[in-house]
């Protein structure tokens, strides 16, 4: 049986014992794939690494918590996994003195060989990087999914258009119908299988969910033959476009502290441009042991050729693909700009338009500046949930499939 773990991470800084400790450039990947959204099987390992800015070498523990499908930790003793829910001894290195904004580097693999950490339940999990003396002090946290596929998912993509409304430009209506079919084994009760979740690339916080009880959404459909065959359909999976990339690897081109994301100047919208090469939302870093693996203030600039109704936000691998207030771009009447601190590396990113509340996914337009092309490369993760009645009931992940459109 294959074990699969999907990780998403969130960074922060905190003051501990009078000193400021900041975690930067947290990256999570598998030993066989550095750039894709990490999927760990029994044949590889998950790697969690990050830089730390601190005057003295800090000590961390990592605590792991099992969650429901909405990422809320389950308050149930059966799922605490005591004895194998904490990583106590983390490997670390001192960074070269030429590296600014960071002093130490931590790299660790899970599950660990010592057996301190295991993930016995299929479903969603959170982890917390904490102070060993006071676990309420959280320096960083992240999300991951443990999947042990027990049910085969037949996933098919059909090029269609969204039919329930009119779009302009009409290319915005392009979509894939994602059809997920499965024959449920006898040991499962079909009426406890209630939801499929579809995650595009690294967009874990903006997934599509198809629930068997939601019969009023034109674009979501559930079918059951009364026996063991079920089908979930999402009609509104837009392909988007290839991501933009900022490549800071060249030490001659990017040798100063303050640099431009695009060396030639500002960018513009690319609605009608064909998809370009990308990492499907990922990133890679310069070797942390190299003296040039330092940090730069990187300025992103875009001058749209169309009228923008709303605000423009910068999103990418450097902020976990989240639309957040701190990444809202400044507008001077001509250019939208945003400067952020980045470690030398290569990052996928894009610009999105928000009209209203950035916390409401319905107000986020991922496509008007970037385009919507059926030929765009995408990694599509499909998750099938089961309302398991054991241990008081929990959200169990019984099916997982990953497909790539290119």
C-alpha cells in the first residue's frame, strides 16, 4: 500500500527569550521531485528545509496533528498519535557569513528513521514548528495530506466551456470537465462517500469540491447507480495559463541587494500569450551551502494594457499561493509594484485581480491578466473522502489520483 503525503507551509517570526527568531524560505518537496507539489510514497521521503535568522542557534520541535477535511485539528485522543507525533532532533547547518537575513539552515526528512514521527491516519494534517520549552510559541506551521489509496479513481478531462453564464473575453469560459469515476469495494458504504476535492498545482486553499448533497450547483454533479459505482463531475475547472517565473540564479545579473524581478523592466498582461515553461507552481533554491545563496529585495512591476477593476495582488511559490493583504501591490497611476525579500532561486508566480474581499475566492480573478488556455500545463490532484464511523467518526481519505495535462 502506498502512503502519500502532500505538504503546504506557512512562515512566521516570533520573539523567544528576548531574541527575534524568523523562519524564511521554507521549502517542502520529495526526494525524487524537488519542484512539484510534494507527494510522498513508500518509495521516497519528504524533505522539509528552511533558513532561520537568529543571533544564536535555536532549538525547535515539530508537532504533527491530524485534522478534519477543513484543516481543523481533531480533538480526539484516538488521533493524537502520542509517542510518534513530535520530531525532537532536527538537523541544522551554519550558513556562510555572506548570507544576509539568515544564519542557520535546517533540513529534515519524514517519516524519520528513528521512528519518532509517523502518520497513521489517512486525511489532512497540520504541523507546527515550536519552542521545545513552550509549545504555544509557534515559529512556523504547515499543512499536509496523508493518503493511502484504497479505492481506484478513474479521472478523465474533457475540453468544454462553462455554460451557466456569459464571459468576456469568451476565452474565460474555457474549462475542463473533470469526471471522477470509481467502483467502491464492498467494505465501504457508498452513502458515506460524500465528497471529491480537486486541487490544481499548489492552490491548496482554492480547491474545487464536489459534494454529493449539493444538488443546486449547475457546475457540480454527483451520480450513484444505487450499487457500488459513483461519479463526481466538476464542469468549471479552468486550465489557466503557464506561470511567470523569476530566475535569480545568475550571480552576475542579480548581484545587488535591490533588483528587478524582470531585468528589462516592468511586465504586462498576457491573456493571449501561449503557455510558457514553468514548475507547475513550484520553486527551487540555490545550494544553501554556497556563499552566493543570499537574499535580495526583488521588485515586481506590472503595467496592464486593460482597465483593472479592483486591486492587483502578487501570488506565487514564495507565499504559498495565497492572496493576502501583505502582497497587495502599490499603484502609482501607471504601474503596480511590490518589493519582497527572496532567497536566490527560481520561483513561479502570477498576478491576480481582486474586486472586494481578498478572503473570498469568488472575488479573486486568476485569469484576466494571465489568460485561460487549454494547452496550459497543470498538475491535478484528486482526493476522495469517506465519513468513517470508527473512533467517533472522522474524515478519511480513501482515494487519491494525480494527473498532468502536459
